[in-house]
């Protein structure tokens, strides 16, 4: 990532951005970190196959927004089930349980996280061996460091 300087645009071209492979999904960071956003926010694209992408979890100090680019998704936010297709937007307020599942064709979405920093969790998870990535205790220990608490 490049440093944002006054009077200059910040751009990420197709195929650019930091990538984290997470098994069922892949994350491409578009804007994040001290140098790009001052950690004020993270903007990332997630793409993946069908099925459940997350466990039910909360973020105590972060809002998370989703904009659907391709595919059909089901969000469970608190007790509400939300169907969302291309062009849909879903905001999950801090402290609210949520999970995300992609429909039969998989999908692609933008995720806007405020404040930033959660991308570090995904990069840490992506460095794990596949067996460790599937171990719930390992995932719990890592996610707890980044305000992503399973419920």
C-alpha cells in the first residue's frame, strides 16, 4: 500500500491490493492501515464459494457494512434473517451478532469496517496451516485479539 499524501489520489487497480486466502473466501484489501487510512477504516473485497463464510460473532467497537457485488447472500443479524443480492447494502452496528452465508453460486462483496484493523486478523488466519485454520480454539484465540468475538 502507498502512503496517502495531500493533493494525491489513492488508487488500487484490478489485481492489486493485499490478498489473504481464507479457505472458503479470499480477501483483497483496497484501503487499510496506518499509511492508507490512518486505521480510520478498512475497505476490502471478499469473494468465495457457496456456504457459510463466518460463525456468529460480534464486534464490540466496530461497525461493519456490506455491499453486494455478485451473488446472493443471507445475513443473520441479531435474530433477523436478511436476503441480499447485487446492489444491496447491509450495516451491522457494533455489538450486534451476525453471520454471513453465500448462496449456491458463491459471491463477491465489499466490506467497510470502521474503525480499521480487522484486516490484520484475516492476514493472521491466512498464515495458518489448513489444520490449524479449522481448529476452533486456534481461530478463537486469534479472533479475540481483533474484537471479533464468537457468540
